[in-house]
């Protein structure tokens, strides 16, 4: 069974600095996606960035980038030039290969990392 | 923009009550999901539905049931609420296969924080 591990329950970063959130996963599949979701306080969860397992190039979205190490099964999120609005709970998530019987995918989430941004 | 709406942000219920949590999406998504979010445990899948009247158990279905009579609406039912069901409940939706794009991103509602006293 697949698992997703976020070993940092809480992180802090100074405004304008860079922070890296860690995520490791375990799977025997070769076809999968990885995601980072952001859940601001009292607001809904939104997608930050995604990575296809078959792509070697690391995904980037403005100030957000990932370090995808497939062999090590590691998927960390780097936030550059941190802003107060980046304060949130961040979840790493794994999407499995297609279940051809049900035509569905399985999504597995980590336990989350709460990011505090200090002014 | 995709909109997933959960009918209540906060609910307070008593032990033994029957509780309905409603979720509506406006993007004609085939798949809908109910998760439970607890500190230190992340999101755990309760049930999901891949079509009208079709459902599958997730990782923690005990004490819950679901209903999907219409494509846009997915209800989570607590038949007899208990204090250990006090939690944040998140609804999500997406489209399968090529229709949803290769990543099949999930779209989430704002959550319902349920307290069972």
C-alpha cells in the first residue's frame, strides 16, 4: 500500500526568506502524480503544484518549486520569497495509477505541515 | 472556476442524532469524495462516488454512509453521531480520465467543522 509521510508538523520562515517542506512517499507503482495542496486558515484547500512521476524536470509555479527525487521517493516543496499569505497548512498528496476495474484513482494525503510566516 | 460548496461551515449536534452533511459541485464532475481531517492524521478518505448511485468505501467508512442521487450532490450521513466523529469534514470532486486532464486534480469545498456533544 502507498504511504505519504510529512515529518515536519510545523515550520517557520521569516518573510522574504526561503523555506523547504519535506515529503516522502512509498509506492511500487511507476505511474503516479504528486501534489502539494495549501489550506489557509478557515479557507478551502487549493492546489499549489503538481508533478508527473515520469517527468524528470522539477515542476515550478512562480515562487513555488519542487525537488522531485524519484529513486529516493522524495518530493519537497520550496517556497521562495515567503509572504504572509503563504501561512497555511500544506499537504503532500499522492495519486495512484488508474484502477481499471473501477476507473478511479486513489489519493493519499500526508499529515500536513503548518507553515508560519514571521513578519 | 470549479465550485464545491458544503452546506454548513459549522455544525453542533448531540450524540445519537442523525446528521447530514451536504456537498454540491457545479462542474459536472463524475467523482466526488468525502474526507475527514484530524490534527496529526491528515486527510482520510471516508467514501467516494464515481457516478450517480455508485459508491465505494474509503479507509474509514465505519459509522458513515453516503448518498448520491444526483450527479452534482454527494451527501455524507452519520446515522447516529458519536463524540469520536467530531472533526473537520472535507468534500472534493474531480473528473476521471482524459476529461479531467492527466492529473485529475481534486477540487475541495471549504469544509464543515462538526462538533458532537
